[in-house]
């Protein structure tokens, strides 16, 4: 069915159908209802190519989830306890506001071309990139072209590479440094002095922030951070499991560990359990993210809550507002975190 068919059945002009579809205000309610009844009855779908040529949006947000590190798991996005809730939140918020979501996964540097082509081929009105791991120049190119974009887990200084006017970008992060400080301070208050870390990827904003906060707090308390207690988990559960196993085999352990993500903490807990190391009586663990499973495992995980839903909702609302109001500019949002105390940390009893 074409727009002229809808017009004929509704007894209106083709231009009136176009005004109804594009939600113009100068259409009488009775006429609008008559056109919409035909559209709904015959399930008419407007031609997106025509809308693009006419300078209209297509009510579609691109969501690009970057996960380059884990190259061997084809389901790594949907099995990831952080990414999956974020994707759900974006889709739910967008759908409620009348927008579709086109989801792309970026598993290799070559996949970044998906991001660029989706924008430049006008298949999306705007885009969200979450899990940014490496500046390939693509992000800057998209920003410089003036496309509305929201970046999650992105280093604010990176935007300084873009100097074009009229850019339209939102940078949305959680306060990872402050959240990590609260977690390490909590362990110190419990009497722990030998505190290790399961580190995330250092080419991510969150990975760097959490590691720097860990080192900063230990320095402030006159405590040493020992390289032997720095486990490179890369934000991957299986990697954390393997590397914690190596730490256990070394024969020298801290009394507590801060994990830069819940997925890695869960992998570590599995390794400790297999080796007869009890959490929290033998090893205290505090983590980051507060993914849904964190409260469901035994013992329940003490962790820093990241407001994933609020961050996703803010990204979607900002982009839709920018698209519909034709706003431009750069905005930054840092969402607060909260330490959620559960069952994986215990007070350290000094040995006399």
C-alpha cells in the first residue's frame, strides 16, 4: 500500500496523509482520526527512504555495544550481566517514546564500520555507543558530522579531538572513582590492610578510574598496593576465574579483594570455592556494578551500584529531544554510585 492509497480510502489528499504521519498540528482531529483508522486497518508503513529525502527522521536509535576483548564467545553481549540490562533499558525507554532500536555489536575493530555506515546511510536518527574501548577515529568522525550521539563509559578528554561546530554529543558516565573509594574504604574500616584488585581493561574509562581510585585510597592510608595482588581480569568472568586461580597457586593471598566488575567477582568466587577458600571468612570481596545476579548468588555480593537504567534512560531521552528539537551542543552527566553491603565481606581479626 502507498500513501496515495491511504489518501483515497480516507477521502483526503496525499499531502494530508503526510502531515498526519509527521504529526503536524494543522490537521483537524476528525481528519487525523480518519487517516489513522485507515493506517491501522491496513497496517500501512511509511517509506523510510522517502522520509529521509524529505528531511524527516525515521524514529530509530542505533545502539552499538562494544566488546572487543572476549573474542571467543559469540554470545558475549547477551550473557554479560552489565550489557544485557543496559540493552533492555534502552529498548524499553525508546519503545515507550515511540522509537525503534537498531542494535549492533562491535566485536572487532572492523565492526566499527557498522557504526559509521548506520549514521551516514541515514538508517538511524541518532546513536548510543556503550563500552567504548578504543578511539579508532570513527567516533570523532561521526561527531564532527553533526550526528546526535551519546557515549557511555567514555573519557571526557577524548572529545577535545573534535573541533567542528554544531556537534551534538552527550557523555554519560557513573562516578566510578568515588564508588571505588567507598568500596576500598569499607574494606579498610573492616581491618583489611592487604587488599588486592581484579582489574578491568585499562583502555576503558571505567577500567582506569577504578584502578586509579584503588591505588589512591591505599596511598592515602599508607598502605602498599602490591603488583602480585593485581589480577588482570579484563572485565571477563572466565579470565578473572583463570587469573585468580593463578594467584591462589602462588601461595600468597591478600585478605580482601576489590573486583572492578561483578562478573569478575563471580568468577573469582568460583575459583576460591574450588580451592576451599571461603568467602567471606577466608577472603572478603567487594565489587562494582550491582548487576541483578549479585543479590541472588550465595553469599550475596557486596558491590557498588551503578544506576544502569537511569543512565540508559537519560541517553535515550537526550537523543530524542535533540533529534526532535534540532538542538546541538555537548553535555556531560556523571551518575552517583552507591555501596550496597551484603554478605561477601567480613571483619579482619588481627592475629596476636
